[in-house]
């Protein structure tokens, strides 16, 4: 693994929550440089990985899907329309919670060269507690919004109740 403390912290976290990280040589056809998804797994080519924070975003896709979808990731069994726009929003919000949990800078995930030039907008919204898509994470049983957290005596997002959807 590359000698990058933020990347090492990220890999330990993801493996700790049940997402396998497997080092593998990848070709240049991957959606993100140096990353590919498999069943419950992220394949990483550290030589081609351009933005280490992309690992958290891809993990977010696995985390917010159902176990059946997670086990179909990267296979022909995965629905062709996956991820949906809702999945994409949920994965972004999940990765925001992850960088907060890991005490990493928000631009580790939301780097200037990602998110179709909307990184600053996402950082601004999430940092202002404008959590676009939060109802999706609540519906999936992963976290609580402020009102529900207060009502149920739980901690509110960006604290997560669970990291993987069941």
C-alpha cells in the first residue's frame, strides 16, 4: 500500500466495517482511476489511484445498497441502472459522514477534480448542515436526522448508527 496515512486510515476503516479492499492491477477502463467494484469489495490499483478519497465514495456506493446489491456489485447480476441518482446522493452523504468520523479533511473526498465541478458546492452545503439526501440514509436505517435523533435520544447525522445497510 502507498505510504499515505489518510489512505491507510481509510483502508483500515473500510475493512473494519466489512468492505474488503483488495490490491489488484486494473486497466484504464475503470470509471475512477485505480478503483473497481466487486461483490462487497473494492479493487484498488495503488499505482493508478489518482484521488485516495475516491475510495470512500466508492465504499459509500457499496454501503448504501442492500446486501443483495452489494454482493452483485461489479458482476453481470448488478442492475444496469445502478447506481441510481438516489444511490449517488446517498453515497456522497455517506462519504461525508465517513470523513467526519475519520477526522479527515472534507476535500479528501470532495476534491476539486471530482463531482462534475460541484465539490465546493457539496462541501458548502454539507458543512452548513444542508444534508441533501439525508432522508435516504434515514430510510435505509443508517443514521438519524436532527428531529428524529432528539426524539429517540440518538446522535444525529453525521454520526452513523450503522455503516452498512442491512
